[in-house]
């Protein structure tokens, strides 16, 4: 338990600055982004380096105190939400923000877990490289959190998710020992790939303290467009066409319905409709290439022209400048905020094979509209990854709290259709505390048993993020 003796041991490891116990100081670490969870912790430990992190974990292992790791606290499934003042502490990595090394010949950057994602992107740009992980929370989320959740975002289509960008890790294990795995190797077949085990483990197997990440050549050409389409099937066709004409240089491709655009126009300052007339759906696309020249622009223009002739698009605006491109992205990135301002919403972060995405949208929309009268579907997201945020906005003038109570019913309708289409009920946000029941319901039983065995082997005392991912941990 968290008692005076335990706290003074932590104080010895961390010094006064590294340990917060006053309610006011701890408050920012005890908030949960979506307000689904009340938070409580006996203390917030803020180690300055890996040795201090290891000392904290060793102390917790000895005292049997639960550790809730926290990065930027932008996770959407309650994974960083501590639940007990008596038996848990928050372990915040926000003081570990050093960029340890950039190796331009190896195209890698080694950073501490507390580095804010945007700062890693900037550091890469500073040496004419590109770190492609990009999501709307990039100004506040931290690399440790990104890797622990295997974050996705807008550039997965071209560069993969956080897992694909990770070459090495440094991890504090549950007994306080450190695994020094900061390799920058592309080839290393020396047994089980522990790196892949820790990426996406949501703080339940170890504390990520640093990572070696892949870098790419900086883009020399960048293009963007905002196209009106009739339906998701046309969007999928357009994406395929643009990938083909651009030499597979589409780096982001986001689908949004008219309703999502209308919400941003209504609630978000600075949002303008890029097209003159309304369209049922839109694609926001970005292309980039490290090669010099203007051919990407020509490829985009010819691709859009051909798409227009083929009836795939009904209109399109091309970005004439980086500001135009940013304005298109501004719309897409602010849909979640516009949804909050509009009222209550029930969210589903799902993936299906891209080929089945149009069928999913049609079936899920029909099923949920039949189940919940007046519901407004706001399905948007990463069409090239088959990953949609199939969000449900409360009916106009409805009671938000009463609407939210219908979440279990809505989840069943949507997730059952996802399962029938061989999809995933959690594409990029993880399981956290929010979706542990769904995992038990939909996961293959053999997979669940293997996961429990891994958890037992690496964290036999169950001190790492109790209640997250595996509800029985
Ligand atoms: C506006 C908005 C947009 C978003 N868009 C996307 C998106 O496009 N794609 C996407 O994938 N996500 C998205 N997210 C979700 C969120 O930003 C990501 O999950 C992000 O990767 C979390 O990083 P964080 O540092 O905030 O982690 P936190 O919220 O602090 O933690 C997340 C999980 O990781 C664990 N953890 C944190 N740090 C460590 C560590 N060092 N070692 C071990 N475990 C750790 C925590 O215990 C928790 O379980 C979005 C969130 C918001 C608010």
C-alpha cells in the first residue's frame, strides 16, 4: 500500500521535485480525456532518468503498489487513469524529454519516452529527415504513450503505425531491471522480438523509457487536395487511383461525411468549406515525395481529372500553398472537438479490410439508425487503413447523458457487424480500461490465454497498470 514509509522510499529515489503528493499538484495527472473515469492515486512519481524509473519500479514491486504509466495523458480509453489512492501511483514520464542521439547515416533518432511527438518531428526536420507519426494530439502526446498504444494516425497508409517505426527500446521491467534494447538495427534475428511485445502493451508489461525510431528522407514535394465524392466506395476507388498515378506517394487519405464538415463549420473558428456546393462525402488527401521536381502536382491533377471523368469525384479543390493544405487538414483534425461542442457522442474506433469498408458503412449506418431513432452518424477517418471512427452524435435536442447510457447497445450493434466483416473493434486507440469487456467478448480464446501467460511471466505480481487490457490482471 501507499503509506508514509513507501512515500519516503520514493522520495529517496526521486528527490522532492520528482514526487507529487499534494492534491493540487497531482490534479493534472488525475484527469481522463473523455471524462469516463474518475481518477485517484497515492502519489505521482516523475523520474528524471531511467535509473530513477527503475528505482521507483523496484520500490513498487517490493511494496506491491500498482503503477499507472502516463505520457501525455491523451489516450482515449482510460489506460493512464489511475484508480486507487491506497494501492496505485502514477508514473509520469514527462521529465524524461531528452533527444539522446540522431544518426543521419542510420536514419534513426533515439529519444526518451517523455518527448512530445511534435518535438520528435521537429528534431527530425532539423536534420532534413521526416518522422512520419502524426496525429491530432501530437502537440501533447509523448513517445512512450505513442509506442505503448501502438499509435496510428494519418500517415499509416504510407509509413505504418508506431510499431513499424520502432527499431529499439529501453524498458524497465516489472522487477526494476532494465532491458537495454536500443538497437538501431533493421535486421536482428536473435530470438523473440521483445520490442514488438512492448509496443502496444499499454503499460502492462514494462515501462518504456527510451526508443530508437526510424527516420525517412524529408519530403521535397508536397501536394494536397479536398475532393467531393458520392460515397465511400468512390473514395476507395479514388485512393487506389491516386496511389497508382503518384508512385504510391499518397501519405494521408481521410474520409469524412458532409455532417462532419458541417459540424466543423458550425463550431471551429477558421474552418471554411473548400468546395462551392455540398457533397455527401469528402476525401482529404496529402501526397509527398522526397524527390525534387513538380511531377507530384502533375500526377495529382491528372489523377483527379481521370477520376472526374470516371464519375468517382464530383468536385475537387487543390491546395495552392502549404496554408491551403493546412486548412484542409484543420477541418479533419477538428472533427472530434466539433463533436464535443455539438453534444454527447458514442465512439467506435474500428477497422475492416479496405475492400469491405463501403459495406461496413452502409450496414452499420442502417442498423444503428434503426436501433437509435434520430441518431446522427459521424463516420470519418483513415480510409486507406480501413480504420473509421464510427461515431454517433446524440439526436438534436436529446438529453446527452441519457444518450450515453445507450453505449453498450450501440457497441453491440456496431462491433457485431465489425466482427462479421473480419474487422477489429479497436483499431488504433487500444483497450485501456474502456474496452476490456469487448476484448473478452471478441478475442480468440487461444490468443487471450497466450496474452495472460505473457502477462504472468513478465509481471507476476500484477503491479503494471492493473485493470488495463486484461481485466483480470
Ligand atoms: C484529439 C485527439 C486525437 C487523437 N488521434 C489519434 C490518432 O489519430 N491515432 C491514434 O492512434 N491515437 C489518437 N489519439 C489517442 C492518443 O493521442 C494516442 O493514443 C497517443 O498515442 C497516446 O499518447 P500519450 O502520451 O498521451 O499516452 P497516455 O494517454 O499518457 O497513455 C496511453 C497508454 O500508454 C501507457 N503508457 C504511457 N506512457 C508509457 C510508457 N512510457 N511506458 C509504458 N506505458 C506507457 C499508459 O499507461 C496508457 O495505458 C488521439 C487523441 C486525441 C485527444
